[in-house]
């Protein structure tokens, strides 16, 4: 019984710690996608400006 409670407590603690880490990783991914989209837009705009 004690071992089961210890496993449940470890799983709950892991989920509590994992939540903010996953949120932080997704936030970094979001900003990377935004910066990448801006960089591609600037590159396409500069190519278009050189052509005209």
C-alpha cells in the first residue's frame, strides 16, 4: 500500500513539474515560429523589391 501511494505521489509531482516546462517549451516554439515567419516575409519582400 505504501509503495502504491509513493508511486502515485511521484506521478503527481512529475505532472506538476512537467506542466510549466511544457508551457515554456511551447512558448519558445511559438516565438520561434513568429520570428521565422517575419524573417521569411522580410526575405520575400526584399527579393520582390530588388526585382522591381
